[in-house]
C-alpha cells in the first residue's frame, strides 16, 4: 500500500512529492483495481494545482479583498484580519482518509454492513475547504460604551458582517451553498435569508467549545469551492491555541481506536487502507522530515513556507482599529 509518509524524507519539494505519490498510487490502483485509490489520485492532483498558485487564485483573493475594503469603511473602529490559505498536504491527506474511515464506520454501525463502492465514491465528493478564508474581528475596549460587554458586542458585529458577506460575494461571481448543518439553533442576529447557508457554531458550539461561523461558496469564475470562516479574536484563540486545538488530538486518537475495534481488519480494504494511512500521519515526527523549504524543531515549532503542514498562505490582510480620536490630550 502506498502511503504519503514514504515520500517525506527525500528532500524533494512538496509539488514533487505530490507528483511521485500520485503517480505511484495511480499505478498501484490500476494493478489492484482500487477505484478509491484512483479517486485519491485525483484529489492529490487537485491539491498540486492549487499549490502552484495559478492566476485564478489571484483573481479570487482580489475579489474577496474587496470585502475587506468594505469592512474598513463600515467598521473603522474594529480591528480585524483577513487570511486565506490552501489546506496543507498533510492535513488534506489526513482529512481524505479520515472521511473514508468515518463514513464506513458510521454506515456499518447504522446498517450492520458496508457501503457500496458508488456510495463511498459519492461521499468523497464532499470536499469544499481546500481553499479557505478566515475573517477575525476584535473590538478594542476603548470603543465600548458604559455597561456594554465586549463579547456580546463583538458577536453583534460578527453576525452583521456575516449578513453582509453573502450578498457581497454573490454579486462578484460566488454562489453560496446551502448548509447541511441539521437541527441547529437559529441566532436572531443572523438574517433569515442568509441563515440557511451558515453552519453556526457560535449559537451551536461543538463539544470542545469551538465556535465560529462557516459558509461555503462556489466560485463560478475560478470554478472551485471555497470556505469562509468568521470568528472573534477570542473564538480564534480558543480554536488555534486553546483547548479546542490541544485536547482534540487525544480525543481523535481515542475515536480512531474505537472505529478500528468495531471493524475487524480484513473485512473492508478501503477502511483498512485509510485507517493505516491516517494512523501513520498521526505518528509523524516533523523534525525528522526532509522536505524542501520545510523545517521543524518539533511538532509545535514549525517553519513551513511550502504548504506541507501549515498550508499555503494566499491572502494576509490586517486592519488596525482607528482609535486615535478617542485619545484625550
């Protein structure tokens, strides 16, 4: 079985690693008639194309940057950042295999047998976040009125931004996708006309405490899907450097072991392959990898300028709050 891990010690560039892995996986898939591995190859080629930063990404980021200009005019008192990234190779690979494991496990628990090949292939067409943009806002305390609570006021602005975002991007070639988030609470701050498109983890926090607003668009000009996340600084800190980030790893490992115990090895080749690839990725020691432009002291101290682990940044933009007029001479 071909695994990404086998290609991460050659000193090659990320694009060369992707090319070699995809070519070898395709050859193996033909020999074994493994249609899921062929689908996997196409997924890898899609990442390779994105990482080359083709012209459509420049066009896309420029159109999204127009919303930054709107926010700078409408919310001069807010501090906020816009970031765009292409999902990293390691995390994309982990997610692809994780989707296979999750789908087969949940199907087996529900039905007592395994999904058909067409069902599994159809499920694996669900990737929408290889390109993602994040808007993070913060309201400096100097702008709070007496009696106002910062978190409450930031939430109001967050939903206000969300209400404006959908129409703005749809006027510029994007089409919002209906959310598959079922049974969610409805925030009164989110307009009824836009609510069906958002996955609202602010009104519906995850068990880890993670909160954010997520919406997916299809870019009709670039012909690809993009995800946009909206958070306050507090939400972003919690997700990136707080419990939602650190505790999630151990919970994921425990969850994977439960799935492996439920499905005996050898009963489903697609589950077996995806599970092993996922476990191998979890066990990577980043400091020992040899990839051009990548270096790491350990799994926390990472310098990644090539889209291997952290993703490739395509839109860094920052607006500082205009508070000077609030200063007292």
